[in-house]
């Protein structure tokens, strides 16, 4: 069983919709990371969370340490948000990432 | 701001050949991580270096080796290449005391 599970695996939304991607993990972590991978492969770090909630533009990430669960929300989705969103955890500061299976998001105009 | 640089961006090799991938971390970053992402798969951790010493080892095959040099750049050496080594190889860097990693654009290796 993967230490980091994401859902859904694939998601198609209409432009403007509110999107939620979920991540659950089964190990102790120092931080949880949300990453974005566009077609062609480049990975961009969106958020690093160890507690609470962070917001950047239309993106919001939350984490519940007790429940070992995090969510990534996209408000007013846009076709340029189409990408694979990956949840990753680090077990302690500076450590390697353990990646979730990714959620492939397609936003249709 | 300077980002992580990887070279080459694309590489085509034949079976049993060798390949060397290079990673130049963000200036002042002391830690480098290598990840392998096969087609349709999650990235998998291979190996990491902190201050030029190997700090952690993941699923790196014995045919692969890596090192970090005095200028903190790192090289991943891959020998006796197999078809299954075809993948996107990412390098990431950070300051060891910080959790966030910054990813390079990746090197796409195709073994034919």
C-alpha cells in the first residue's frame, strides 16, 4: 500500500468550477507538499504545509494532522490549471519526498 | 531567480550504453535529490547528497552511481542501460534545514 494516497486519480471540470483534490497519508511527516506537473514534465512546488491552511491566488491547501489528510482546492478553475497535481510528504526536514499517485486535472473551457 | 538546472534535457541512448545526467542546484543550496519517473508513474526517490556526502539512498539500481561535487553540482551516472531505464529524471535541491524542494525541469532519457 502506498504511503500517500490521492483521490480522485482523474478529474474533469468545467471552467469556473470549484475543484477539490484529496490526499491521505499513513506515516508521520514533517511536512506535506502539493506539486504541479504540466505535460512535458516540469514539477512546480505549490505549497508546503505542516499545519493549518495556506492560500496563494486561487489555490488553497489545508491539512489536518490528526486525520492525516490534506486537500487542495482550486477556485474559479481555468483551462490553464490543467495539469497533474501531486501530493508528497517528507518524513523529516530535508528528507526525500514520498509521492502520491497524482491527480490528473482537465479543465474544459 | 535562479532555478535548478539539469542537462541534458533530452537524451537518447542504446541498450548497454552509459549516460551521465547533470544537475546544478540553486545557488547556496547544499542538498541535491535525484528522482526517477517512469511513464505514467509516480516519481521515485533514487539518492540524495548533503554537503557532498550521500545522505539517503532509495531505489537506485547498482548500475547507477552519483556524486556531488565541491561546487554542489551533482551527476548521475548510469551504466549498462536497459529499456526500463527510460524515464524522466528529476533533480531537486534545497537547504538541508528547509523542507521545501525546488525541482529542475528534468532530463528525459530514452533507451532504445
